[in-house]
C-alpha cells in the first residue's frame, strides 16, 4: 500500500506552516513543504516538529513566481527523494502587496499578483500532473479568499483588487481542473480572515488590531474539509462558494 504524499506550498509560516505541522502528525505520510528560498528561510521548526509513525518531512525550494523554479523542484522531489506519486497538493503560497482603489491600480500590480497567485498554482499543477495521476485519489486544493467572491463584492470594503482578481482567476482554473479530470478532486477553499502576516495587515488597514481567526482554527477547518474529499458548500468560511 502506498504511503500518502502531501505537498504544501508557502510552508515556512502562517497557514502553510500550520498545515505542514498538522499533516506531519499523521502516520505513514510524506509531507513535502516548499519554501521560496531554502538558503534564507528558517525551517528549524519544521525539521524538529513531531512526526507520526513512519512519517517524514521533505523541504523543497519552490518559487511559484518562477517557472523554472517550479519545474526544478519537481525534478528534485522525484530524483533525490524518490517520490513517485502525490496524493494531495495544497496550493497555499500567495501574495497581497497592493492596497488601493481600482483607479490607482497599475498593470504591474495586477501582473505581479497573477504571476504568483494564478500562474503559480497553474505551473504547480502542470508540473505535478504526472505525479498526481499516479495517486489513487488525487486532490488539488487552492487556497483562495472571500475577497474573490463576486457575489459578496458589495459587502467588502477591502482595497485589494489586484489580489482579488488573481484569486478569481485561480478559482476558475481550479474548477476547470475538477471538470476536465474526472479522477481528480480539485476545489478552492476560503481559509477565513486569519491571523497571518497578510491577514493582520489587512485587518489593520480596516482599523482592527488583528484578524479574528487564529491560524490553528483555519488549519483545522481546512484539514476537515480536505478529509471530506468533496465540496461542502454550506460549511462557510472554509469552503469557497462558487
């Protein structure tokens, strides 16, 4: 019986780190934690984290904004760590670097967010496609945001249009994967308004001291939804509503 292999991007902090720590406690899993630059990233907390029986951690350098970095990371995972399948990909890495109205939005702001938040997961899926196909029940999970909900746009005062539009496109691609690949389970999840660097920065722009949801609450919700292996549309805030 194959052991489960789980790949999580943006694993050095926030939700990504929390997910790595959560999955590592399970028995007989290989967790591949990707970070943008291994040489400058402190991964000691991940390396020393408690592990379930027969479980192991692989740390891989992967920058979603760099196409060659993604393909090189996959080759490294296969050739060095002898990974021959991946059961679950959680595309968590993302950026939100622009704050302001659409009238102040430059082309470069939108393009930089698309590079990481939209094209990054697309590159990830494309490069890992053969490894996902080798799994019994492959799953591809895209961490999105309520800020990408068109139906709730009139309820949002957030000035994160570059981020939001890149996540809308990411949601489309994820849904399209699910429709095109019958053996895949692919879906987007809204992790909530979480106390990460990104979430707290957004909260402070809105006059709050910090975001209302802890990382642990978000991680547990994501974990439960992934375990269900299907979209549960009524379980807001964790499942993204199309």
